[in-house]
């Protein structure tokens, strides 16, 4: 296989007046082809130094070779040619294959070699030997580890394209403490081009689409830019779930602000050039004045890290020469003779010495040791080396990419202090900064009442342009564009859909989302739900309307009052309790009346009656008004609030009557107050009142808009209730509808056998339109919002967002809601509906407690009265208390005559033969 070889000898001298010819020091430089900016930085450093006649002590003379070969033999001949020219030191930036050969020659002939970076791992020489190669780039693998820990990533994906990236991966593994790893490297892949990287990322996306992916990308700046742009433009890859950490020092490169894709995905990286320092600002002033045609890579306001390291390498070498000359001013006296370079008395440095002995560069060891003692301020910060030639005491800036490729510093990392976060100074771009005032912006929307509707013209009126439409979104578009100061044109979406992923359509999305992705429209103002899927490919403003999924059903047929509708004000349980209360009160009243002596009255009868001893005399009869039937009659009269011709005289009986009257007062008042609504208002009984009711039955079918946001919600929901509803709907494909109008017609024609799951604003609006036969039931199933959409990175995004917030704060959005929903209602609302609910037992439980308490108190008082009267009778008749209580007990529960202390008693209903005059004055009531 033929190997291309390119050798270019460039003699860079700047013949400016010097004291003597011995003040010209030659150096050699070898660069790999394709390092144009690094070569320009080298030449610019040489120019800046040699032109500073007053400050410099010597002049630099450089021999430059540009190679494109990996042939070790040809490279060896090139290096030997450089040595024979008598160079004092070497500089260069080469590939890993060339670096091994160059590094070997450098150590063998003790030739100092300064390079911007080591392209591969460099092993330290054996003990006692000095490594003559020095790298300007610090080892910052610990900065990568600390940054990953700062973000709290637990798993990372590592992609690299060179041995340099593999070296950093090895260092990352070595930097992790075994057993205490805060993160893991889950996947490692070497990539050779952008296509290979995208194929790998698509594979990750298919495995875990919704999982967050943290990618450490170690490649050149150009490849990193292409990967980011291709990723953002690839519809199959997510954006919000990815975060790139660019581990190479590529953030110092120029990231074009015109490429909006840079700001559309999370990017973090490292910068080594601090552009805020005066030394760097002065350099960039001269750097951007260079002609980019002749000085490739220059002519702009930034410099890559590799070029900056090369620039610093030149001045590190110069400073080493200065230190050596200050200590030994005549150190090179014997080497510079008659314009030629000698080494140990021989001309130049011969690689092919006879006898197999190598003749090293006699000052190589001194120069290398002074290189390690250099301390200066360069483009890449403070430059200082350790004994083994490694950079130390350096600082890296951790930056994040923001909108329009603006970078903001979020932390600093130093090899001495570690990771230190700083307050990020995010700069909010002015919304109107890039908004073109002299163009007409396209607003895409969809015909959907009451958001966008075709306006009906007045007689003789011709409508054109935006005047053809009316609705909530039309008014919203007027308010937003007026605040932004722009013109707009409304266009109805061509395919009549909101937007879903569709591989068959250009851009991968159809509907309004697809038009934004394809840049066919500038803004979408429509009832479009903000979802994570859509947010991946377009930008949404803050919600201009909050909503949720609701249930729409057909209004049930109103029930007319029935024959027994007068029972409706009270629930069945109350009526049952009232009946038992009525019977209980009557029994208690009968009981306390029998036990209480104050309810018994003595009747004096005329005529004679033979007593049990056979003697004649006057005798009387005891009467009690409250027999069982009279007790029931008294309770019924009180309950009906009609009164009765008997009333209790004992305390216990009056307590029973009092609590019963109080009970009936409250119950009858409550019944009367609630009766009017039940007799005048026709009631509606809804078969479904909540999502739980809907999911627990199969008689009423339910569905939603096919492939809409509600459809996606049920499909992806992990909640048991909603998963059950999705299984029901998915097993019956006919329940889905293509448009909301179709679903509403289906609800109205289903006679209550179909429910539509629909966004709450649409539900509320439909319920306010004729024929007013639909209704919303239950709570909202979720919470989401409608937002104004713009393409990714659109300059309108922030301006629209601020406009929506302003309209929400000043109440304009509320006014629009009332205007298009409730002010234009076509339905009459029955305000009495809220007052027709039947009373339950819990509403009147208190009066039952009072009634039961009063009855218990009455029983207790009756018992006390019984005992007290028995005690009084026992004392009067001089008989034992027990006998008196037994006698009264027999009288209380007896139904015939009884004798008490020489007198016999006859119940009132057994009294006969009395004369009419005495009976009229006896005030005795017989049972009826």
C-alpha cells in the first residue's frame, strides 16, 4: 500500500537587527497535515516574539515540516534532517502513530520536545532518566469525574473517536475509587464518523426511549458539532432526555450562533482559555485582524484550545531559553560559529553515527530542566510544570450551552481546589432582538369551536384574510401579535389534525406540529395540549388555558313527581326511624303512665257495692287515661300537630310529651322546607357520576379521540383505574372517534349508553350549546394545559411566552374565556337544582338522640315516682315497703280489679252502673 508523504521545509526567519549573529536560535517544528489553525498559532507566536525587538534577547529561526505519513522510516529521515540542521529544540503536533517515533528520537538524542498535547498515553522513562517531551495540555480526567458527580448522573455513555479519548476513559476508570463509585460507565463505543454515532444513539432510543441518557462525547470539535446538529434534526431521537458532556477541550472553538440546533439540547463542556483576562483579550485583538485566507483558522474572535496550547508552547520554550541565558549568557558560544550550528564540535546532530554510539544534544538536558522551571501567564492560564513535566496549578471552566449558542460558566475546576460551582450568569435575550417586523408570520390553527370558527358575513359583507375567522384563538392571536408588534396570517392546518408522529410524512410529524417542524408555519395558536412528545420537536409557551380530561354524558331524562313524591323530602331510613320512634314513644308513654301514680285517679261511685268481707259501704275505682290505644292516639296527634283531648299529668309523662313535641317540631319543619323543591322541580338521575362509576360497569360505553393527547394519556398511564379504562377501550376499537364532533353526536344519539372522554373546556362549551342535552360529570382525570407552539429555537419563543404571561396576569385570558363560553350560552340553567337533595338520617340524627334521651329520662322519673309513692303508701298503711310495691305493681300491670289497703280498684273501662250525674263529674276517659 502506498503511503502519501509530504515534506515542506519552511524557513521562518525575521531579519531584525540584533546585536550579533549568535543571537539567532534555530528550532524545528513538525505538524500533521490538517492542523492549519495550530500552525497559524505557531507562526503568530513566532511573529509576535521576533517583532518585539526591545524586549527580546535573541531571534527565533524555525524549520517547519508538514507531514501526512505514518511510515516510521520516512518520518525518521525527516527527524534526522531536522537534527542535522542543528535545531536546539523541537515543537510539533502529530498523530499518535507519528508521535511514538518522534518521542523515541527525542529521548534517544536528548532533544527537548514541546507539544500541545500527548495524543496517547506516555509512559515515564525508567528510573534515573529524564523524559524530554513536555505536553502543554493538562490531564483533566478528574474534572470529568467531578462534573458527572456534580450533575448527579449514575450511569454514563462514553463515545470516543481516537486513542486520546480512550486514554481519558482509562484515566476515568483509574480515578474512580473501588467500592465508592458514584456513577458507572454503562456503555462504551468507539465511533469513526457521525453516521455511526447516530446509529448507535438510535439503538439506545429504541431500548429505553423515556430514560434520561447522559453521553460523554470525546471527539474533535467538528465531529461534536455535526453529531449535535444531526441529533436535533433526527426525529427518532429525543432531545429533552439527552445531556452531552463534551470531554475534549472543544468549547473554546467557535460555535456558530446561526446554528440554532446547538441551543436545542443540553450540552456541557470545558474551556481552558479565559476570554475575560486582559492578556487573552489583547491576543484576540491581533488574532482577529489576521487574514483567514493566508492564516487559516485566524481572523475571528475565538481560538481553539489546541491552537492556544501551541501558542503557549512557543513562549514556554522562549522562556526556558531566557532562563538558561540569564544563568549562563555564553552557554551557546561554542555552538554558534560562522553562522553554523555545532554539537560537541561536530556540525549539527548526526543520527547515523558510526560505531553504534549516539551523540546526544549537549544542551538538551539543561534546556529540558529549565523547561520544567518555567512559570508564566499564557492563553491557557497560569503555566507551571511538575518535576515529571506535567502541567499543574491550572484552571478549567465548566460551561453550559444556552440559547443561540451562548455559553455560561457554571463552575470552575482546578487541580488544587477541585470542582467549585459558581452562580451562573444567564443572559436573557431580548425577545424582539431577532424578530423581523417587516414580514408576515404564518399562524397555523385548526377549525374547532369555539377556538377557531368560520365567521358568518353580514348581508353584503365580503370577508377576507384573518377576518374570515372568529373565536377564542383568533382573539388570542390578535392580542399576542399586537404585543409583539408583528403582522400575521391565519392558515388552517392542511390535514386537519393536531400533530402526531408519522414516519410517512416529511419531518416525521403530521398536523400542526409537522408544519412547525418543517418550518411551514411560524406559530401554532390552537387548543393543542402540551405533551412531552411534542415538546421534543417544538417549543411551547406557558399554558394559556388549564384543563383536564373530563366525562361527557347525555343528560338523563328528568323524572316527573310521582303519586308518592311527597315522601321524597326524607330518605327511606328516616321514614323507618320515624315509624319506630312513634311506636316507641307510645309504648314508653303507656309504661310511664302505668308506673306513675300521678296518672291514676280515684273515682267515687254512688250506690252500694259488696266488698269481699260481705259488708256494704262506699267504695271507689282508680282510672288511668293512657291506655295503649290512647297513648298511640296522643303520639299521632302530636306528630300531626293537631293535639289531643288528653295530656299527661306526671313529670315522667310530660317529659315524654316534651321530647316528642320537640322531635316532631324539627322533623316537620325540615320536611316542609324540603317538600317544595321535590314537588316543583323535576329531578335528573345520572347513571355515571365519577370515573370509578364508569370503569366499574359495562352498560355505558366510553371512548375518546383517536390518537389524541387523551388517547396517549390512557395508553401510557400507570394508574390502575386508568389502565383498566384503557384496556376496556382498546379491546373495543369502535368506541374511539376521529373527531370531537363525531364523539359529541354519538353521545347525543346513544340515549345515555355512551360517554365521551374529552378536554374540560370543550366539554363546558358543548354543554352551553343547543340542544343542551349533554352534561359534565365527575372530576377531571388529569391536569394539563394548552400552549402556543413555535419551532425549536424560534426567536418568537420568549416573546410569545412573555406575552401569554402578561395576558394571564391582567385578566385578558379570563375575559376571553367568559366571552366565548358563558356569555354566548344557549341554555337555560335551573337554579333550583341545588336545593332538591333529600335529607338523610345524618341531617336530622340529633332530634332522634334527643328523643331517645328524653324517653330514657322519662322512664327513670316514672320509676322514681313509683318508688316514692310506694314508700308513702307503706308509711300511711303501716305495711312493709315490699308489700306496697308489689301491690302497686299488680295494679300497674293488672287489667282487672285489685285491692289495696282495704280498698279495691277497678280500671276505668270496667266501671259500670254509675249514675249519669256522677259519671259526668268524674272526668273519666274510657278507651276508644
